C-alpha cells in the first residue's frame, strides 16, 4: 500500500477525551473513529489489526476442534423467554420492537440461539462432542462505556459453545478451550493469566478469566510470579489427547491467581512477598462451564449409549477481539507510539522514502516495494512528500515492526537503513541484504 493513497487520518493533537494510552494512540494513529457513546468505526489501519487478531483466534479455535458459524446480531426475544433470561438480563440488553410489534433484541451473547440450533439437529451422543463458535458484533448497554474499544457498547466477540453428553465430556471440552486460549494470547505477544472466576449458582471450579496485567486494567488481580515463567504449549499439541490437555490445565491452574471478586486473603498471606504480583488487569477472555443451565429449560437433549434422553452439558468461551487491540497497545507502546508484535501488525514493513523525486531513492524504493510484496510481505510505502521528521514520527506512531529507510546519502553507497521498532536498533545494509533479512 502506498501511503499517498492510504486513508490514514493521523491526528496531530492528543485527543482530550481519551483517558488511557491505548485509546489515545488508536485515535491518533487513525485506527478508529468514535461514532457515539461506546460506538466506533474501524478505519483501514484498525481494521487490518482487527482482522489479524481474528485470524489468530480462528486458527486456534479450529485447531482445538471448534467449528466456525455465524449467527445474526438481532435475535428474537422468544428464545430468551424460553431460557428465562429475557427478564433477568436487565438494562445492558438493547430491546427492540419490529414493525409487527414483535420483541427483538440486539444480542449481548448467544447461548440461547446456539442451543436452538443444536436442539434442531443433534439427536445422538454419537454426534458429540460439538463446539460451535462465531466472531460477531455484540451490543451491551454498558453503564459507563469508556476507554475507547476497551469498554464499548457495540463490540466484537468470539463466542464458542460446547455440547457434551455429560460432565466428563464437558470438562474435556473446557480444557481444550483453556489451552487454545493460552496459545491464542501468546501468539499475540501477550501474557494472559488464567484466574479463577465466580461460578455463581452453577458451582464448581470451571470458570476462568484470562487477564492481561496492565496498570489501566479495571480489575484488581493477585497472582504468583511463576505465571510469568510458565511455558505455553506449542502448535504440535495434541487436542485429541484429553490427559495431556488436562495436565496443561493443571499446571496453569495450580499456582494462586484470582481477581478481587474471588480473592482469598488467607491463601494470599501464606505466599512470600517476593513471589507475589499484585496488579491491575484487563479481562480479555472468559471461559465458563454451565452444565444444563440452558439445555434443560430449552430442552436440548441427545440419546445416550443407554438409550435414554440426556440434557447436554454445555460451556461458553468468550474473547473480546476489539478489547484485545487496546490491551495489546496497553502492553506494548512507548512515548512515540504503538509497538505492534509482528503477529498482529497492520503491515510487516514500513518503507520510507526520504527524498521522493530523487531518481535513485525512488528507484530503490520501487524495487524494494515490489520485491517485498512478491515475497508475501505487507508493506506500507511512504511515498508522500512530507519531510523526513514527519515520516519517522508517523512510522513510530503506527508501530510497524520494521522500518526500511531509503535516503540519498545511503543510496549513493548502495545502502539502506533497517530499524527495529521495538528495540530501536538501526543497521545499514545493502539492498540485497535488507531483502534477505525481511523477506
Ligand atoms: P467485563 O467484566 O469487562 O464487563 P464481561 O465479564 O461482562 O466483561 P463476558 O460476558 O465474559 O464479559 O464476555 C467475554 C469477553 O468479551 C470479555 O472477556 C471481554 O474480552 C469482551 N467484552 C465484554 N464486554 C465488553 C465491552 N463492553 N467492550 C469490549 N469488550 C467486551
Ligand atoms: Mg460486563
Ligand atoms: Mg467480567
Ligand atoms: Mg466475563
């Protein structure tokens, strides 16, 4: 993409309404535009990162055996009356009436709808386990939308739903999602810590929130330092091996970790000070086993091996991709702007032409631009006539992992400069070596 053609509305001024760094940087870098309270448009740069984040989520959901579907945003209230949640959900639910006076709602989550899909088709335990997910917009009329896409009213959610014959099966399904989440967040360069979450009337210990430590997080969290050293399973992990997956979950759930809601002062006091992390955290994912909470009232059953009807045992598994973008920026930025991890960067390389119109600079840039793209790299080529200082500032602000700088002095010696955004390290290289390093 040529910057001269790219819709990248960079803001010079720091927007006053933005209280936290990720919100400020997303606005300044032209990633999002606020359209109303808790409502945002995604501009080209933001949309690119959102797509990358979604793709990682998708790959890890698929690897763990979940299957992607897409359900509507607008739902009929009837299903929610069946489950009993229509009245219980409260003011966070946006209720709508259509022209026939039918009660509708903008989905804040999809347990009811997916249970309806399940009960319409699946009749036998032989078709289990089943896990269906989608990545779809949700609306929750939050009391206090704030911090940009961190807590918005309309936001993107990946929500998966598992169906199993019994608790044992549901637990294995829960464990697979748990491990998929560890991999998902690690691939985005994030250290997410699974913390025990409240299970309410469901009971048991199968609910975890995945929390990113960040000073701007809304929850207070407590965990052992050893979490920061734990190994995340590799891509070769065998999701069909229940015992192997369960072992990983045990490793990641044994050391103390809790949000303020679940905090146990006595257990915490027993840990020595130098092994503790007490910080603030951002909830980026939440997994939950809820058994027959929906399958009973909505009558979702399968025939078991015993020939009898069983209400399926279910769980749900959420991730907030839009919130994740903000969380990644909270975790990875400096005073000059965003520092994208390579896996989610909107472009792999920023190619900066320091002297547009100079025959040699233009020629080398065009060559690098064509060859990097041919090698499958996403390149943002700054071919604008801005002065060099402004170009560097833009490149740092939007945080591309690599900047390739082409200036008249270097080019005269056959050299270009490669800068790593994260370390700030710069090296001079021949054009051929630069291509080798990046392609
Ligand atoms: P919170 O405690 O922050 O209100 P939640 O517990 O209500 O979140 P869940 O119902 O567990 O959220 O939804 C799953 C995921 O969706 C969350 O872990 C979060 O990543 C994301 N999410 C929830 N609410 C919002 C929101 N208002 N804006 C952006 N993302 C959200
Ligand atoms: Mg909430
Ligand atoms: Mg929560
Ligand atoms: Mg939650």
